C-alpha cells in the first residue's frame, strides 16, 4: 500500500512538500518509514537490540530524513511545537 502525505506526517511531523513527495516516491511502506526514523533518530542504536542492518529501501529513507545541515529535516521530537 502506498504511503499518503498524512502517513509521512504521522511519522516525521511537519516537513516540506518536496521531502514528502520524495518519501512517497521511494515506494517505501509506512512500516519502512517508521524503521528508518528509528534508525535515524532512535536514542539507542537498533543494532544493539540485535536488529539486522536496514535494507536498501530503509537506508534510502534514512538518507532522505537525516539532516545533512541545519536547513534539512530535523528530529521531529525536537521541533518547536509553537512553530506554525
């Protein structure tokens, strides 16, 4: 099942439309996006939990959601809730 804009927002919070389009175009599932988020922003590395390394699609999502610099996507858990 193809992810929707709302699916992406439910995992990442508010992100720009280009990022949402790229994530949807990746063909990844909602579960893969959740896994990518956990790898990118989890407090503890999933490897220490005995999880295998992420697959190709999840790795591509990690590249899309990890911030490269301050202007890119950021950890939604640290976003300012007062931003509009």
